[in-house]
């Protein structure tokens, strides 16, 4: 739905006015859309072209100015002109600086005939000239970037031909300008060079290029860096390898130099308008015309969605029409205005139409703003144009603002969308009245302001659990349906849905806008995909045409971490384990969290406590699950042992540690029996038995049993050692004494074992010989009680 | 006190010349207009109105005659002061305005080779379509009275732009049916070439000041008389 306001812009105190105020242009202050200015061929006196001479009274031509959104208008005399000039200005456009701080104009001076580009601090101040050029039809556009006003003035330069004259900082004390020729093919162009600028830095330029065979190409050039690329305006390359894409090749455009009675008493030639979507620098609309006479003079509205590389067929074709204006509002809706001759020659009307489409003209609504006779008033031949060679449509936010010129006969039927006159009129009688409110003033051409407010829908939303996505694990996601209802009276145009957090993903819409009819709804999926642990919150913002502004929805979710708990029997005490043996105990990895636990490694501080030889980490433990992994105690030496087992995982609390202990006991040598022989009659053999027992918990390695020194009277009989004594086992050792010593001598029996308490045991073996010859039995027995040497025994010992 | 020369210059340049009572001692003063000496052509209802004057300097309450440029016109009118004189100098101002105008006419009269009262006939374009140069046109001028130049001129041709052209900005377009006093000069060579035959009797209107309404005939005749005497 749309609301339309149409206002005749001639102020009340200018009610005597009867000039041909044609060829209007408009500019809305981007910083304050209530502030609007417009230009037209408007003199500084009400008589103007109706007078014999002079035409201009003073040196300043007026602009139209409104500070209440276009409801009321006043004239401010700020544009450079000259007393006696036959026109207030030639072609003129004025623009608010995009910063809202300055006002610029590009016009052809009615004094010098040159293009002058001008500036003033505001719309109410005399403008001063910044730069002078030679050419035709300057058309200014501005944009604000980086704190600076960028000014682009398209025109057909006398030597530069199709030209974009641009200043990167037009608000500077002494701004620089660069006049760039943009036609790479030909050196003759139509009067119009139009620009469209996007916040991305993309600047489009459009113009007509005259081919050598007399046909015309409609060309679009592009720059992606505010026109400052090197070389500039070469972002689009045509099939011939030259800069610029030819949108309409070799068309016939036969312009009429002056008024054509078959064309509503106006002239024809080179219609052109271009607009870029403020939300999508690749979406561009262009209007051009073809035709060699009034009858086949046709406007073509075409669209590009790939940044000008390719263009659609006609979205709209309008016959016998001129003065296209096109703009795209913040919702992506397209406003298309034009003026069409309707009716046969002699009784035709100029009909000004505004079309509005939210779906690229698959459908559109059409509004007649004005329909007035093309013969009333009689055209003033001194201008060569009746209603002018251009109009302007501009979008500001969701609204479209425009201006056109037409006959001002004040009859309600002439303005089907409504009309508001400021000047004195008698609507009933269809008369214009002078300043005195009585005198009838003849009809003339006036500028008319129009504003089309797109009546939008309203956003209402619904989402489960008040937008709480609940628990979602890291690496996974959860979707919730967001229902968007249109509870407003008009079409709801959703231009974007954005999330304040990347963990809450807005729906990936292939192409905005989304359209919701009044009372309808759509569902879009929101996704919570946490990227880290913890409680999460975000704001989902729906940008739409809802007059209440962007709609915000708070969403929450939780990404609880896994929690690793370690369980080990006996508080990690492995007990006694002999060296050479091992013992395994299961270490329980328990995940007490709500998301999968990922174990990335297990380490031990001691090689005697072995972590499991997992081939490849990570190990996964589901929420609430437990995983036993064996820990092995395998001591390599005796004694108490300890270590720390560390488990690495994705538990945000960090690695978990458990202390493990164990003991590696040794064997214990216990000796029983006696090594004391006492006195032994000579030449007799006595034996004693020692029993070596292992009274420890682990094997005892008895590595050697023998006499420390040579003891020829002692022998070990069938010494079983070295030998391993199992815990609790014993082996006996037989010691034999052969008594034949004259002098008693002791001997030390040495026992080596791995008993850590006493690895070397020395047993005193004591015996002596009792000399009694009767007992002598030696073969070399000597007479008397002599010694009975027993060499055999010695020999045996040696063995 | 503005001297006579300055006053003549001011009177010649100011689109608004009016007398009125300053009602407030402010930089933008409300003035009740009681005497209109000059307003932009076609403007009515100025006398008796209350206008805002953006003063050069604040003035005490009282009556003054203002010379001003237009500033804004909307539901009310505001002008920007160029200068002022005391309110009792209206006649001096009127005389200055007349002198200014006479000077202009005299200047144009002197520059003209032919000054006539007459009417323009059908305007015929000398170029086709929308020319890249000046859109020259020609129109016959039926002479009613010769004020300067050969007295027996009855028909001359006038060359001028078909419509206002940025390539010849001062020249007014030819308007069929226009009856006026024309100050004619020699036609530019370029226009004569376009015309072809009949060059001898072809003239040109150089500026919009060179077209004056028939009502000024007497005034212009006086100037012409003075010029002839001077000549």
C-alpha cells in the first residue's frame, strides 16, 4: 500500500506567477528528509518568460525549498544568474551534500553558457562557483563517505563528451575536480550522463553513445572505488573489450530539436535514468528510450542483478513517454515515474505516472499523479521544451520523493492522487488566482512535488520457549523456527535478518527481500551452533518496512561442557608388586557432563606406572558414560613407588590428575642352622647344615655362596647356589669340616643375595681339631700323635 | 548619504525598491511597505504588505526606502537589503531609477544600428533537429516606426536563436507575434551564413534589453532625440 502526496510548489506569495517552470529536479537532505529542495526553470519574477524583457530581474535564480517534508514550499534566490538573462539558468540540478552540511548545484549559466558547479553552506545561501566547464546538461549526485562529500556531475562535455566530473571531497576549502571521459567507443554522446552511487563505493554511469552509422548505444560503466580506480570506470568490460557494457546496442533515437505537436508539444531525445539498490550494489535499474518519432518513442525499464554485466528484457515498456525517473528504496522496492502523452494530437494530455513494485515488476501498482492538457498553456517557444527534459525520483528510507512539471490548471480531476496548492486557486472554477486572491491568472507550467510513502506491514514474531534454544553441545547445533507475522496493513518487506552473535545463525536467505502479505506469515529457521562453552545470548534483528523500526528478538542457549571424573580403586594404591611382575588397575574415565567428552591423552610421571597404549586419540566418552582404561604398575626396582596420571580432555576445567602408589618388595634371606663345629677329632669329618630361606614377599636371588678365603679344611657339599628362592622356600647348604689342623682357624662363609636389607651375609664358621692319634686314620699316618695331613681332602677342596 | 552616481547604480541593480516603516530594530526587520517604486515584473500585492528585510546593519525604527534583492518568497516575502536611504528621498530615488533606465536604453540605442517599433512574424528555424551549435532562426519584422536607422525600412529580417541557447546566452529567442521596440544590431556572420539569401536586410537582437515594450515609445523617443542631438 502507498500513500501519495502531491503538492504544487509555487508559493502563495508567488501566485501571480505564470512562467514555464519546467525541467525540475529534486534533492532530499539525507540527514533530514524533511528538508527538500528543488530546481526548475523558475525566474526571479512572476512575469518571467511572459514578459517582453528583461527575463531575469536580478542576479540570483531561485530554488524551491521545504523544511516540512514537502508540504509547503518557498523560493530562495541562491543560484547564480544574471539580470537580463533570458533564462534563470539553463539545465540545473542541485543536491544536498550527503553530509547534510553543504548544498551543491551543477547548472549551465544563463550568463556565460558554461557549466558551473557551485556550493553553499545550506540551501538558503548564495552559491559560489567551484569550477567551470563547457558542456551540456550537468546532473549532480552526491554521496557521503568517510566524512567527505563526494560529488558526481554527469554531463556531455564539449571536449570530454560523456563525462563524470567528480570531486572526492567537495566540501573541502578548495575542492579538486576530475572530469573523466567515460565513453571508450565514440566521441559523440547524448546530452545526458547519469550516475548512481552505492555505499560500497560502486558508481555507475550511463550515457548514449553515437555510433558511426548513426545508431546509438546505451552504455553503462562502473567503478568500484568511488570513481577513483586507476583507470577509472572500467569495472565493466563489453564484448568488444572496451570499458562499459552496451545495454542497448545500435538503437535508433531521433531527437526532436524543439516542441513536437505529436508529442504533447514537447521535444524528444535521449531519455535516461539509473538507480542502484541501496542494499545491493549489483541490483541496478536503468531507463532509456528508443524511437524516431512521437509514435514509436518508447521508454524501456531494464534491470541488472549482476552489477551491470547483463541486463533483463524490458520490465516495463512505455510508449510515447519521456522524463523517466527511477529509484530504489531501503526495502528494495522500485519507484518508476514517467510522463506520457495520452490522447490524440491536439487533445492529448501529459499524464504523469508513478509505478511502484516490490517484486521487480512482476506486479506493480500504478498511480496517476497528474493528467493535464498538453495544449494549456500554450508552449513558450523560447525554451524548446514544454515540461522539460527530465524529472527526478529519489528514495530516502522507504519513501519515494519526486518532482515533475505539468500544467497547473487547478481541477481535482487533473490530479487523481490528490493535490495541494499553495498558490491561490479556485478549484471549483478551475482558476488560478493572483496574489490578491481575486485576479484570474492564466495557466502555466508549474513544478509539482510528490511523495510516495510505502505503507508497510508490521512485524510480530513467535519462537518456542521464548527463544531459549536449551542445551546444545559444542560442534552440534539446534534449529528453532522463528515465525514472522505481518500484522500491519501493507506488504511487509523484510530486507535483512541479522544476528548479533555468530553462534546464533540467521537464516541464509538466498535473496532478500522476503515479502509477507498483510495478515500472512513466514517461518525462518534460526540455528544455535555454539562455538564455545557457556551460557549464550544474542539479539536477532529483523529489518523491514515496519514503521516501528527494526524488530529485535532475544535468543539464549547453553553450551554446557563435558566433565571428566577419574575413578581408581584403593585411592590409586596398587599394593605390592614384585619387580618383574605387574599389576593392572582400571582407571575409570567418567563423563558427568551433558556433552561428549573427548580424551586427547593420558600421561604418567613414572615409567613404572604405565598409561595405556592407545593407538590413536581422541577417545570419546558419551554424556553419563564411563570408559575404563588400564593403568599398569610394573616396578623395576624395590621399594615404594608413586606417580601422577594426567588425563587430557576437552573438559574446560583442564587436565585431571590422579596420584597412584605401589610397593615393590624384595626377598628376605633368613638363615637357620649352625656353623659352629666345635672340636672335631683329628682326621675326622664333621658336617653342619645351614638352611637359607626366603622369608620375604618376592623372590630372593641368592647369587653366590662361598668362603671368603681359602679354607682348606672346609668344604661346601653340593652347594645349590646360585639359586632363586621363592617366597617361603628354603635350600640347605652343607658345610663339611675335616679336622686335621694343628692350629684352629675360623672361616667366613659369604652369601650374596638381592635381599636389600643385607645383600651380603657373612657367616662365621668355627671348628678346631682335637688331636687324638687313635683316631688317626690317614694313610700317611705318622707315628705318635703327629699330624695327619690329608692331602686328598685338599685336593678335593681344590676341585 | 548615498551620492547620485551610487544611487543610480543601486537603482539600476536592485530588483526591489520600496519605502516602508521599519517596525522592529532587529537584523531581520519587519517593514510595512507603503510605497512601491520597483518590484520584479508581474508581482502584485507588494504595496501594503509586511515584508521581512534582512538588513545590512540594524536600523532604528522609522521610515526608509530600501534597495533589495529577493531572499525568499513563501507564505511571506523576505528581501536582503542592498542599501537604503531616508524615507523622504522617494522622489530622488525615482529619478535615479529613471536615469538608470535611461542610461541603459541610451547604451543599447547607441549600440544598435536599427531601432524600430514593429512586430515579429513567423519564426522559421534555420537548423534542423537539435543542433550542436546555435539553433538559428529567422523571423520577418514588420516595421511600424523607425527610431534609428534608415527611415524607409518597412520589412527587415531578424536572426536569433529559436530558443534560449547556452551557446548564445544573452540573445533572446525569437518570439512570433511579439510587438515591441527592437534595438537591432548586425547579425552574426554565422547566422547570415545559415540564412543564405536576404542577408542585407537581416539584423540581430543581442540581449533581452534590446526588446522594450511599446509603452516606452515616448520615453525611448526622448532618448533617441537626445542621442541624435549628441550625434
